[in-house]
C-alpha cells in the first residue's frame, strides 16, 4: 500500500484509492465502465426464467451494482420480475430489496433466491410499487436505499401483437405480466403511463439517501407506424418533479448483439430492428 497517496495496488485490476466514495473499483475498472455503451448477451434462460417476458441478464445488473455501491450497501428494485437484481446484489455481498406485483413472478424470484446462500439480507416483497412508502413502513424498512436499478414495464408494449409476441404466444409463454389493474404495464394511455411511472420514482426518491443513484433500463417503442420515445420521456419526466426531481446524469446503451434480425418493412418502408436499450442514470442531489 502506498500510504501517502492512499492507494492499494491490486495488480492486473489496477489501483484502488481508499478515498473512493462510491465503489470498490480500481481507477482502471472505473474508467472502463464509463464508456457510453456495452454489449451483454444473456445466457440461455432456464425453465422458470423463460416464463417472464422481459428478464434482464444478471451480468448487466452486476456491472451497475459494482459501480454504484460498495459491499453491504442497500440495492433496490421496484419492478423485481424474476429477481435478477436480488441475485446479482446477493452475489456481490450487497443487501437488496425488491418489490413485485405478480404472485407468479414473486414466487419465481423467491425460488431463485432460495437456491443460493447469501451473507447479506436479500428480500423479495410482494406488493404494489405505487404504494412504496407505505410498503416500506409496513415491512419496517427504515434504512435508506443506496442504489436502485430496475426495468419497468415498457408501457403496454406486451399487449401488442408483434412478431416476437406471436412466437411466445405460440409457445404458450406469457405475453403480458398480469391482468392486474395495478400493473402499470396495463395502462393504455401513454401520458398516464409516464405519470404513473414517475409517481413510483417520486417515492423511490424519498426512500433514497442523498447522492444515491438510480438506473432505469427502458426503451423507445415502435407502435402504429411511429416511435413513442418512452426512454426519452422517462428521462425528461423524472427531472421535472419539483422537489422530488432526479438529476439526469447520462445514458448508457445496452447493445444486444445476439438478437436475430427480423424482416420488417422490407421493400416498403423504414421499420428498424431495435437491438439496443437505454440504461438511464439519475442521481438524487439535495
Ligand atoms: C420488465 S419487468 C422486470 C424484469 C426483471 N428486471 C427481471 O429481470 O426479471 C417489469 C415487472 O414489473 C412488474 N410490475 C408492474 N407493475 C407493478 C407495480 N405497480 N408494482 C410492482 N411491480 C409491478 C411486472 O409484473 C413485471 O414483472
């Protein structure tokens, strides 16, 4: 250890500065992650994971958690799905809480957690994230969230009959999360969806420590011959919430290089093959 400069040499990994306020990465690792895009190809999903229409890869969440937290801090996901965030956080020795509305996905997340041994507290809660503050109080959680990473429903995208949806339908797999009225993926009006989503992140804001970060993984949506800029509107909406406004820090693009190209609009008109998603990075700054 170089005492004068507070630096520990970790060999190949690079040098770790003991004054690092945010994470346990070396300078070399820190810089690598600040590149504005990365490629993640999810591993083959197992039988229970494939039931969920939109699971994200643990490797992707692990990278975010490693950047935005230190060991033993608290990670949160208000749209837990199959529990990927909890598994990633647990494997990195972070504490984690996730909320999921659907009983079916909640049970999948519980079963996935059970198959691991974690040294920290990993907790899945079945509930409605539109009532997050109440839910935290009911579960006696008074610790502040250090970092939230999540992927909300992409508006009511799963309702629509895209080619990919048709294939899942034919295979007998879920093409929507649930029929529940509290499932924000069932809000058909686009503006109302944006508002309902923002209201959930207002509550995440209240439950997060000052200077805590939030990453939202979402996308723009092609529907009815036009793009609904869901990722951009998500970014903008969260920054215009009065005293609960998040500061938008950046976007990081998740490139999906493993998705097959589909013949869309060929010989007729532009329809893109969307093989990327937006990871929006916000911070609470009082
Ligand atoms: C895109 S998925 C999350 C997938 C997750 N990242 C994973 O890897 O499995 C969105 C999830 O939000 C859940 N959801 C929708 N509305 C909700 C609400 N009001 N409260 C809590 N969960 C909700 C859906 O049931 C769905 O599982």
